[in-house]
C-alpha cells in the first residue's frame, strides 16, 4: 500500500522533475516548446502526401472521406503510438542513466516512471489539441464526445506506466533490452490500426490485433473524435482491468528488483 501511495507522497518531486525534463528537452532551441506543436503538424503534412496522394487506397473509403480527413485519422493513430513509443523506448535506460539517484542519495526511484509518462503525455496532449482544432475547423467538427478523450487515454497511460516500470527494472540487469524494445515498438505500429482499420485485415487475423496495446486506444480515440460516438464502455472497462493488472504487476516487480540496482550499476 505504501508503494501505491507514492505518487501522492512525492507529487511535488514528480512535478518538478517532469517540468525539468520537458523544459530541458527544448532548452537552447530556436522554437522552444513550440516544437511540441510543430512536430505533429509536420507529421500531418507528410501523412497527407504519402498516404493520401501516393497510396490513397490503403484505407477503405479514403477517397470518399477526402485526403484531409484521411490524414487526420492517420494522425490520431500516430499520436497514440507516439505516446507508447516515447515511454517504452526510454524505459530500459530510465534507471541506468541516473546512477546518482541509485548510489548516492535516498531517492524514490518509482517516480522516474511517472516523470517519463508525464513528459510523454505533455507532448501527446499538445498533438491532440492540434488534432481537435484541425478536425473542428476542417473535419467533422467539435462534439461533446470529444470530452471523453481523457477517459479513453487514462487506462492506456496506466498500462504504459506498468510496462515502463517492468522494462526499467529489467533494463538494469539485461542491457540488451534497450536494443530489443525499439523493434518491438515498431511492430506495434505496423501490426496495429494506425495505417489501416481493423476491418482491412483478414478476418482470421483481426482477433489477434486486439493483443496490440494500442488497438483499443486508437479505435476509441477515433470513435470519440471523428465519429461523434461515446466510447464502447464494455471494451474500455476490459482494457482498464488489464491495464490495472499490468500497472500493479509492474510496480510490484520494480519494487522487488530495485533492491539490487546499487550492486549492478
């Protein structure tokens, strides 16, 4: 129970470290934190050209929706995957790159997972705001269902935090994990509903798509943003139950394995 309460106990520390992480990433750059908006905007332009002009037939009905609408749907999937990518790619070296926190001071190492998640959520939030504005002005418009976006992404964030703790703990002992996570993250993008809907896959393969951690969040984000429908609460509840289990297991594994970090680092 003490481990479960650590976010509240160390909330000030988490806030300081997360803000330092965000501001430090853009320190010295010309546009600063504006890059958090420019990056998804550049992505939108690339996707519009590649998947709307060069290969418009990859998404069923893309021609009927128009190139712009197609690109927005694609961007929604990429924003969700980018959240997973930023958290998991950073996880295996999350502890090993902070040896001072392990060896020299008494530091609640669990907060490193929260810092990585909050930093990724900041960039995802900027991209989603841009997506909502563009969709509201040039796409399907604004709708009340878009208010459900935090409910859709909350279980996803919980699952990512659990995975982050697991990979961070294992990364201390298995340094090759950092090389493995990158290809696995790439697999989740190409074997998920990012560049195509689930209906575009063969019927026999569609159930396997549900095993991808981004499938439910991507489909539900598109549902509430573009279709004007509320989330599928039953599907979201099942996903939330799995996410909670992953969160608890990741926290338990990290708390057990961190006892040996000082001997390894």
